[in-house]
C-alpha cells in the first residue's frame, strides 16, 4: 500500500465507509502474529506502519476504531448462530449468549441421561479441543451452582417434550414418557389393595390355617417396621440434600477460583508487557531517550487500552 493512499473506501450506497481491504488484511495478519508470539501489540502496529507507509499511532487509532465498529455486528452474528458457534474456536474468550447457554445446558442434561459424563459431553462438544472442553465444563458447573431455578425450569421444559434428562440436584434420570396422572394411579391402587386384603383374609379363614394369628401378627410387625423406616428415609433424604448443597457450594467455589485464576493470568501478562516496555526504554542510550519518549508513551497507552 503506497503512502498517502486512501485508508477508507466508499460502499456502493455511499452511506458507509470501510477500511481498505488491503490494510484490513495487513492488520489482521500482523496482530495475529503478535498474539501468537505473545509480544506487545505495538510491535504489530509498527510493522503495519512499515508495510503501509503510515504512522504507528495512526495505525493504532484505526485498528481500535475498526474493532469498535465491528463489535455489534459480531455480537448479533454470534446470537443468530448460537447452536453452530458453540464449538467455534472464536468463542473462546467471549461470554456465552443466552441461546448458547441454553443449548449447552440442554445437551449436557440430555447427554447425562444417556450415561455420558459431563467431561465426556464437553469434550464431544469441543471436538477434542481441551480449551473448549474446559470452557463448556466450567460454564455448566457455574450454571448448576448459581442458577438452580433456571436449571429446574429447563428440566421441566425437556420433560414436557418427552425427552429423558438428568437432574443434577437429585442425581436421577427423569422422564415423563408414559407417566400416568398421579390421582388416577392412587385411586386404582387403593381399590386393588382393598380387594387383595379382603380376598387374602377370606382365603385364610376358608382353609382354617392354625397359625393365622401368627401370620397376621407378623404382617403387623412388618408394616410397623416399614412405617418406622419412613423416618429413616426422610433422614437419608435430608442428608442427601445437605450433601447436594455442599456440592453446589464446591462448584461455586471452583467457578470463582477459575475466574480469579484467569484474572491473575491477565494481570501477569499485562505486568510482563509493561515491564518489557519500560525495560526497552531504560535500555535506550541517553541521547535517544528524548526522541523515543513519544513512542514510549504511545506504547504505554496502547498497553493500558488493550
């Protein structure tokens, strides 16, 4: 690109201007290289300036203007393609959309009902990419821990569709397929029970079993034991709920820890970049420091804005 060539071109309607395709291509290429090599982005701006004949500061300004102008378009595009973009590598580093969150949670709950583990499902969705696996797994655990009402409503929605799914709070597979109304089942069962007991007593009396009293007494003892076990069952259920609450707290702590770890890594990278900028300026000969002061300030500004 020759120096002084127009940076923008008019579209067919003349209402909007876009960066020259050649400059856009150079920007993407050099910034991509800088990120891969983990070097300050100012170096990419300097290389773009060298190739285009423009000033480094001008390149920096146009780059950030270009990024800002395309943010809204990127956001709308990702929302419209939530299902297909779940396993896209471009998704790493940006928040989940509502549609992507729902698609992920549905797939996780349905997959676990089929016997697939959370990690296995996350690995499948990420096509074997470890970074995507961690992204899906952490998002699932975070939603389970932070938004139980959202998850329970989603489970009801899946059940209403007749699709088996997994309840992470009770750890059971649930499905409405073939389920009958509870009132009808209870009424029918009560009638059958009365018939069976009546027939049982009549049969015992007709055959004149000598130990009928002992048999009835034994049945009484068994029923008393069963009634007593209801209290034990409630106690077990309470302990199970306490364990589930503890697990949810652990998931929440894991999610918070992962977020803090990510923030610390970002801070470490930023600190390293600032140290490199300051070190390169300090290492300049004294006679070059004054002339290099403007570039030094520009690099600091770019580092703080990126």
